[in-house]
């Protein structure tokens, strides 16, 4: 079946009304609804949170399907991803005040690595924060399976950690030991969570190198 091409004349010209961006707005609404319920209703909170995360796949598909990929959409997508996870981390810090420094570190690493990456790419005239020449970062962003496993595993760890505040989940017997479902989810996803933090550190380091190289090359140019 031939791929249908949508005439540009029939598509909206207002970037704010592009289909992937409309999906992005819905993601934000779902994320805010999740934040509202997080302190006292884990069922509603996780439902809205997962819906927001799942829609991340649909905005990318819509951008390709309708030829509506934009810089605004890329920033909206990245910011929505960041605020969703950070909102959950803030609640985890509230529930586990003895680990607040750990959660603060995770927030700093996540925000700084993406900000450095985005700013470095803008300086070098590259599009979005996913453009990189580093082998590991290129594998992370260009391979959809790797990206999905890393992001999903990271989110599962945070969600499972959050749910354990209310319950360990249905009990299951594993190798003769009783473990709650949510506890098992946190244990099995923990290695991916750790690897995701390593990826963030690599992103921060390589982006800082890129910005420093830009400064060096700029300073070496003869002044007008």
C-alpha cells in the first residue's frame, strides 16, 4: 500500500498546533495529574504517569507521519520527559528523606547532562539534543531498542520504588524467598537504572568537551 502524503496546503501552519505538539500538551496534562495524585493515590498516579510516558512514542510517530518535526517539538518532548521524571523524584525524596542527597544528585545529573548536550549542539549548529559523535551516546540515541530498554528500565525502577512506599505488591516466591512484585521490579530494573546514570554522565562529559572545544576554536580565530 502506497504511503499517503499529506499536502502541505492542508496541514496547519501554526507550529503550536502541529499534531505531535498537541500530543505533547496532553502528555503534560497527564504528568500534572499524576503529580497531583502521587502523595496519596498511587493507582491514579501511576496510571496517568504511564499514559504520559507511552504517548512519548506517539508524538515521534506523528512528527514523522505528518512531516511535522520541529525544534519546538523536540524541546517540548525533552522538557516533558525531564519534568515527568523529576516530579516523581521529588515525591520519592519526600517519602524517603534519608536519601534526599541521592535524589538531589540524580536531579542535578539529569538536568545538567541534557542542558549541556542541548546547548553544545546549538553552538555547533546541530539539531536537537540527540545529535552526537560519541559512540556510546550515538548508540543510545540512534538505536530505538537500546533507547527504549534504557528509558523504560529507568522509569520502571522509579515507579517500583514509588509503589513500595504504599505496598511491596503481591507476594511471589522466587528461589524459595518471598518477594513483593514491586520489590522485584525495583531489583531487576536497578542495573538499567545505574547504567542510565552512567549514560547521563557520559553525555555531560562529552557535551562539556564539545563546548570547550568550541571556545578554543573561537578564541584561536583572528579577531576582526
